[in-house]
């Protein structure tokens, strides 16, 4: 399905919620180090509930190692500074959905990486800085999955 990537996530509860998201949708979760927490942290475990065994989670030591492992065809990087809406893209299984760390978002050098195919945004009201990383990822994952007719769902 889709490959959700969190670049240097900082908040364990958000990653725990992302674990639940990928367990429920069949996506893979790829975490790029350094992480702002330990994967055994109780807050992460609590937020992920009992979904940890149902989720595909891979930790990569850096972005380059992730690219080597994934060999992605398309990488959609999400930033509040993009002009193209996430809803205007035709998603395909295997796409990487890349989100940046809380609270800064993706660094300019990550957005400029040669693997990044698109820079996309989620529309918000004026004067708002950003959405919670897992809420934003959920919006995008479900749009991408909808476009694939919710393949594999019941």
C-alpha cells in the first residue's frame, strides 16, 4: 500500500497514533532517526494501544538509508509552504508520504532532496501554522486509500 514516512519525529504519542493508523490501513510506517524518544517509551506504547504487532514499522538511521531501502518511485513531501493541495494528486500504491518533525516541519534540504517528487500542502485557514503530524498523515493516507477504492478494507 502506501509508505508513511516521519522524518525525525519528536513526540512519542504522535508516533504511537501513527502506528495505529498504519495498522488500520495497511500502510508501512518508516521512521527516520534521530527520534526524539525511545521506541519503548510508555507514552508511545500507550498511544499505539495493542496495534504494535499489527503494524509494519521500520526505523532507518538516516534519510539516505531509507531511500536505499525503499527505492521509491514517488515521494510526496508535505509542507505548509507548498502551493499544490494534497487533494489534487493521483496517488499510487508504493508512494512515500513524507512528513517532517514536530514542530518545525521538513527542513529545506529535505524538501530539496532529489527523491522528492511533489511538495504538497493540506489547506488550512489563514494564520494557522500547521496540523498535528498524525492528523495530517491521516488526512492524506485516507485520501490516497480512497483513490484506491479502499483496497483490502472490509
